[in-house]
């Protein structure tokens, strides 16, 4: 014996509206056109009917043109003609161009009403308008930065400066190598010649007197040893 039960489920379709507003990115100069967009989307599963939309601007900014639907343009506001129906998954996009005549933060407000759904959607955005041109912050100079050259001195590129420093160091090294140094042989020759002139012995501890010939032999031997 089998028992089966059937349950009937009634699914009610309904409309679901959303409002998305896009304002200008960043500050805008006074007198330049600023574009605002209103996007009304039906994300529900049923058609929405009798939709009303209106846009407001604060003091100091006025709408100058509108696209995307029939409308009435007034002082600081745009009133769009009613949307009879908006099918599920569809959307309407309005594009409003405005211009500010005074600097400061100006507000844009968009409203969407749907009486059958008892829905009211509101979105506000603030845009900053300025006079003149924005000046970027000057880059800060690190305290460890290289000291600036004195007035009248040319500034060398880093590569040229390194090459010049290397050249000067090489020239200084060569000059040191070429500077004559007094060798042991020259000191010995000087001492031997001084002994020859004074008649003193090159080896005062020796009992055998040294002759000038022996002195010359001694110098020659030390020279050969030095060359080796």
C-alpha cells in the first residue's frame, strides 16, 4: 500500500526596481559640463508599471541637457515622463548634463516612485566644483638628497661624474707610481761614495781595509742582487 501526497505551491511573480546613479569622477572646474546618469532596472520576475522619475540639483548648478527619455527641464530639476511599463530584466538609462556657476560641493538627487509597488528609491551624490586649475602637491625633497652645486658650476650626470672620479683616481695612482723613490741600492751607493771621499771603510768592524776597487765590487754585487 502506497500513500502519495501532492502539495501545490503557488509562486507569485513580482517586480523589483533598483536605482543606480553615476556622478562625475573627481572635482570638476566651474563652467565645465558634468554628466550624471540614472539607471532604473527591473530585476524582478514581473513587469513594473507606472514608474515616475525626477532629478534635483542644489543651488549653484543647473541641468542644461537630458537624453534617454521624454522630460521637462526646469530650474534645478528634471521631471521625466512616466514609464508605463518596464518588463522584467529591462532597464532605462537617463543621461543628464549640468553646469555649475559657483564653486563648492553641489548635490545631485534622483528619485524613482512606483505606486503599484509602493516603492520609493532615492540616491544622492555630491560633486566638488572649483575655480581655476588644481595644482598638484609639490614633491617633498628628502633631507638625504645630494647637495645642489654652487651657482655657476655645471651639473654632471651621475655616469659622467663617476667616470671623471675614476679617471682622477687612476691618474693619481700613476703619478704615485712614477714618483722616484730612494731604493736600498741608491742608499748603499751614496754611503759607499761618501766613504770613498772620506777614506773611511765600508765595513768598520773588519780589520782588513777596503780599497776603492773593493768598494766598486761591493756596489756591483749589490746592484746585481737588486736586479735579481
